[in-house]
């Protein structure tokens, strides 16, 4: 019995530590679900799996072992389904920007790791914990140095008597290293202001500041908005 308790403590402690390490990385980068969330998710997953694999202990010695029918895979399925709702809570969309996807994925993998610790499958659990930490930390550095496309949600407003033509706007945008992916028009303020709404594409993130400076110094631009999708 004492050895059983020691095993349970070891599995739960390992799950708590793994979730804490993953959560520390998320907390360090200011994500909404961080240290405590990941630690609790991993610990809860391990606990529920241990409950399903130790059902014989619920009934005591008077219940024949053959009378206890367990299926831990059903518990694992329920855990991963429930974690989906928690992960959805950290994802939100603002314009072209969708935030929280990596945090949601880290919560999901933390639950999976907790399941492995709960059933005592320690080797793959430790390996996946290490891989997850490397992915969240090292891959951030790699991703920052990879060539990639950047998109920006853009609005330009002109007084109705000083509107730049579409070709002039496209030329201005192209000079700053951007490509117009989509373009729409809008007449507001009782016909006194004309707006262009665009989705822009560039291969260099630094072009955002160049375009902002160019628009700020453009006399005909009454108002503009640039929002980089990340």
C-alpha cells in the first residue's frame, strides 16, 4: 500500500512539474494562460487518468477484481474533449490578427502529457515535455529569423475634394515595399470623407514603419490606420 502511495505521488508530482515548466514559458511571454493554468491542467489530467486506472481501489478488498471493468481510453478521450473548451477561451481575433493559438496548443499538449504521467508512461511523457519546451522557446528564435510574409489591415481616409486615385494609392503603397492583396472603398461622414480599406502584404516587417512615416507626411491623407496581423 505504501509503495502504491509513493507511485501515485511520483506520477502526480511529475505531471505538476511538467505542466509548471511549460506554463513558465507562457507566463514569461505574457500569455493569458500561464504557469498556474498549465500546472493545473497537467495535474488534473494525470489525476483523472489515475482514477480510471485504479478503480479497483474504490470498492475495497471485498469486491472481486473481475467485477471491475475499466476503460482508461474513454477517460483520456473525455479529458482531451474538455480541454478543447479551455483552449478556445484563450483564442481571440482582432482584425486580421488571431492571438492565442500557440497557447491553446500548449494547453492541449499539456493535457496529453498529463495523461501519460497519469498512466505511468514516463519515458514518452518526459520526452514530449522536453520537446514542447524546445518548441515554445527555441522555435520562437527560429521563427523570428525565417523569411515570411506579413499582412497589414490598412485604412486611408481623404477629404472628398482631395482624394488620391486608386492608381496613385497603389503606387504609394508599392513604393514602401507592399503589395495590395484586397481593396474596398467607403464614403462616410455624409459624403465628405472617402476611405480606402486594404489588406497589404510585405516580406519585410520594417516596411510598416516606412509606410507609416510616408502616410504621416502625405498632405492629402486626412487619417490612416495600419494594423499588422501577427
